[in-house]
């Protein structure tokens, strides 16, 4: 008897229904492959929304975690531990920044960025007390805290969670004139995703990111790049901003930084920005813990070789060529960069959810977003043959 139906039922019975997962129950994984409780194998083309950029259980990351589990797992930041300095230094160097502030989840990194930008505004820029404002983009996704959903334009994410945090101005994504017009003397930061993942892997027009950089510099405003989903190799470069030769004032990182093992996020910025925080003004019990640092240091070392960025660029070209060939044959549009793609399914054929369910039946796991869009973000360890396989399964689903 199959174990999946009962396991799905049990999972639904004992949890709040804040997710609508596909009805598969995974029990083990390696590299780009997952196995469910009934022994069926699936090619993972979501990679935990980019938290698994290096695949499941990458041997170097697992070894780092095991070694650290046997020595020291948690100290709190009340004491310093021996994994902390290397992690912060190596990540700061990868980002080309002076300092790093480690947290845990992506949302915490975003909250940290908002707090630092506001404090910087008051203490360095000289904004009047209580007036700091941050410009954000329509279609953003930066996490689920009350402050972050306050400036979401997705009603599902936002409705009925008020009262909302003030201090944010929303402008259309990709529209530089609108962004520039929204900036005034109280603006402390522009916070954007260099590619909007949750919105459907939306790539802004060429020149937008350099334009944002210019507008921020001209107006003494911090450019905060949320690279939580787009960063750390996903797009064929270390950061999505790299494709346009842009360096933000602050990187927000998460997801892949924890190697798919532990939640690790971080803010990276120069000392004139992160230096505004003094003891007691911000923190987290688990942020920068020894286990997190041990794993994340190994993640940074994997990225330092450039191998994963190269794989993402080369294999991404193959993925996008395969997907482009399906435009007009079930796909309306394909967007993305590197091993990251947003596909709009022809709504006359099926919904995004139906496409995901049919792909799962064919052993390929992806997830829908916003109705008819599905997002592909396979682990960067995926092979050419596996990409071809995924595209072939999609073609078969679209052909009905
Ligand atoms: C761009 C971006 N920022 C922030 C977050 C929030 O991260 P977390 O779910 O770890 O809080 C996400 C998660 O999908 C994201 O894609």
C-alpha cells in the first residue's frame, strides 16, 4: 500500500494551512534528486527556492556540519566562538564589503537592513526624527514579518495583517523615472530585488540597476539589494547585480548561505553603514551560531572557486534555449537568468498548479506562483542530461 496519501493527510491534519504543497512526501535526497516515502524519485527543479543551490547534502557542507556538531553548536553572541571570524571575513571578502552582520532567516536580514538604513538616515544623513522613508518596488517579495508585508503589493501576503508599518513608498519595478521621483530628503534607502523571484523571475530592463545605483549615489541614499534568492550563484554570477556591474551599499543574503542545512542570513555593508549599530541595538540568539558559521564558511569557499557560477551560466543557457523552444507550444513567455526561469503557461491549457502536478507525476518537482507562472530553480549541481530531461517532461505535459 502506498504511504503517500496517509502521510499527506497527516501533514494537513496537524498544521496551519499557510502553504499548499504538492502531494509528495519526501524522505531522502542527494544532489539534484529526491526520493519519496514510496521510493519514487524526483528531479528537484526548485531547490528550496534557491536554498539548495549546491544540491542536497553536498559532501563538503555535510562534512563541515558533522565536524561542527561534534565540537560546538551554540554559544549565543554573549561569547565569541572560533568559527565566527573566518565566516564574517570570508563572506565580507566575497561581497567586497567591510563588515557582515549574521542573522538566520531572509526576513530577518531584510528587517536588519531596514533598521540599519533608518539608523544610518538619522545618524549619518541627518534625516529628521521619525521621518525616514524607504523606496521599494511593486511586486516585491522580501519575507513575511509585519513590517515587510506592510509594503507588499500582494494582497494575499498583506490583507488583514495591519496595522501596517509606515515609512515605505512603493514604485513600479523597472521604472527609473518613478523611482527617482519618489526620492526626497527623507529617503534613506532604495530596497529592491535585482531580479524579482517570487513575482515570477522578473528581470528588470537593462540599465535599470545601474540607474538605481546612480540615483542613490546622487541623492545620498543607500542602495539595498535583496539577493536572498538571486544571489550566491543562482544567476550565473555571485550576485545578480554583477551582471550589470553594479555594487549596492548593502547586500541582503540568505537561503543558499545555509547550504540547505541550517538557516543562515546576513547583511554585508561597509563600516560607514553597518557601523551605526552599537551593542544592545540589534541582535539574535541564533544569528552567527557556530554550526551556521561552519556550514556557511564552506558555502562561501564553494563560491570562491567560481565553479558554481560557471555551471549556472553554462547550464542556464542550455535550460533557457530548451524553454524558449516551447514558447508558442504551451508557454506564453520565459524569463530569467542562469539556472533560474519563470515560465508563463498558456492559461487556455492549464493552471500553473496543474502543470506542477503533472510534472510531479512525471518525476520533476517545481512550484507555481501567481496563477499561471511556474518557477524553475534547479540545484546548480544539475547535469546537462538532467536539464534536457526536465525540459522534455515539461514539453510532454504541455503537449497534453
Ligand atoms: C528575495 C527574498 N527576500 C526575502 C525572502 C525571505 O526569506 P525567508 O523565507 O528565509 O524569511 C525571500 C524568500 O523567498 C526572498 O525570495
